[in-house]
């Protein structure tokens, strides 16, 4: 334990969970829980005290991890003057659920409880997505990148299109024949696919699963570098003040000069989320207001600064502080969830593992937090989610049934 104060907090928690805390001790514990960042601090102290941190590099005993969670969610102690403590402890229970969930995800602990998800054999398990996509040229020719050799794929409009050894499409200007720049190239990923493209201007785009980006083979003769996105992508845009870079998605246009940002704009999700990592971007959207003449539509805009994100919901937009690690985790090869519903989590899982999700008997309540590598098979992800006891799964082929 680092110091006396930290030890005291863990002692208070231990007495609370063992139902031996006095009323004074419960009041002291309550006072701690009402301080800023208390849940996060308790998370760290308990993780250290129980030696459950990933840095210990040892297997986590499932019973021990579950014990932590069940201690805090057990029945309240029947002591006087502590009623105000229990609403606050709901947050602590959520934090300890995160402890359990995160540890299962990080350490790949498997579930052996026969009352929970049927174990999946290695032959039946579903592997994660792969680095591939389909490139459609302006002339309509389609190139499946996983089936293509490295090297030059095509040449059009004075541009040579190549596939590199590290799994990237690049565009290189090699001639003065600009061709018809109204013709578009399309890079698209299916479920379980991801790919990176280096656009004609040198900008880099990482395309997530079930996504598509349309762009010209050259930007040379164009006033702006405009691309169209369906789905999710992360952009690292080359700076060019004379030719602004514009990303068109459903309901909005994002204009930049040179910056790093992520846009999530799937057709099956109501919200469009734009997350800015560095630089600045302008988000143009169609807003609406009511007057005595009825509904009025008009163009509006907001500017994002580094670390901010916008959420476009229909005709209204909001700005908030972004969880950068969570929003760009997919690009780094991870899933990160912070108080996310199982419905949203399963949409991301379905895209990456190419599965059909079926909610059997309604959508389970509650939110989940944790992280796991996208390189793991689906069984490890589902078992980790099940460890929270809020949700259960049944897998049949590529169908995953979600139950309360």
C-alpha cells in the first residue's frame, strides 16, 4: 500500500463488504466516495491490493475476480444513518464491474460455468476480421486486395495505383494526363475487413469494417479535395491551404486543412460522431428551428478543437470532451468501451466478426466498460462480457443470440 490514507480507504471498503463497519466508518467511507474521482481511485487501490493489475502478468482466478464484484453488490448493511450512502455505492458497483470486465478482457479468462454460454470449440470459434478491402476503379474494374499481389494494380488519369507490402493502397502521380477527374475510385470494406489508403494528395485514411470511401484518382485540377464517407474512418490529412479537404457524410460536411480526426457515420446508427485528435475542423450541418411560420431549415456550423468531439443527432449537434482512446481504439487494434450499452457494443462486434446479432427476449439493461484486443476470437470477447452477469450469449454458426 502506498500510504496510510490509501490503506485506510481499502480497510473501510473491506469492513463495508464484510458487513462489520460501524456507523462512523460508513460515514467516513461515504465522505470519501463523495470526493472527486473517488470511483477511479477506489478502482486503482483495489486492483493493486488484490494484485489484479495487468502488470502482475499472472493468471486471474475467476472466483477471486467475481468475489470482488459480489462483495460490493451484496445486500446493504442494516446500520443507522447510512441511507445516503447507497445511491453513491451504485457507482462503486459499476466501477467494480469494470474491474471484473477489464480483467477478463485483458487476461482472456475462460468461463467454465455450464449455466452460462456454451463453450465454443476451436473449430467453431469465430476469428477476428482481416486486412483487406475491394478497390473499384473509375472504369468499374473491381480489385479484391487480399487476392492481389503487391505492386502496381492499375494506372489511370496520370496516376499509378499500387499495393504496398504493409497492406496499403497508394496513389502516385506519374504523368500529365489528368483524364476525367469526375470519375471516382471507391475503397470499400465488408464486415470483418479493414484497410488503409494513401490518397492522391498524400493523406492517409484508415477504413473500418463495413465502410466505404469515394474519392477522385487525382486532386490536381480540383479546387477542393472532397471525399465521401459511408461508415467509419480515421484521417491524417496533408496540409494544403489552397485546397481544403472535405469529408461528406450523412447530414454533415467536415472541412479541414491538415489534421487528424475520426468520423463514425454508419447508416444503421442514428448519430454521426466526429472526434478531433489534433488540428481543427469545421463541421457544417443542416439545422432546424421552429417559427410562427413552421419549421425552418438553415445551414449552420461548429468548430472543433483538439480533444473535442461533435455528435450530430438529426438536426441538432452537441460538442463534448472526447475519449480519444475509446474513439480511435479500432484503428489501434482494440475495442474500448466506457459505459456503453450492449446494443451499441454488439453493433461494433457484428461488423468486426461478420456475425448476425439476435436479441432474444429483449435488450439487456445496463452499461459496460472494458477493453480487449480486436485480434482475439469472438469467444473471449463474449465470455468477458458475460463475466459481468448482465448478459448471456448463445452462438450458432455466425448467429449470436443475446439474452438477459
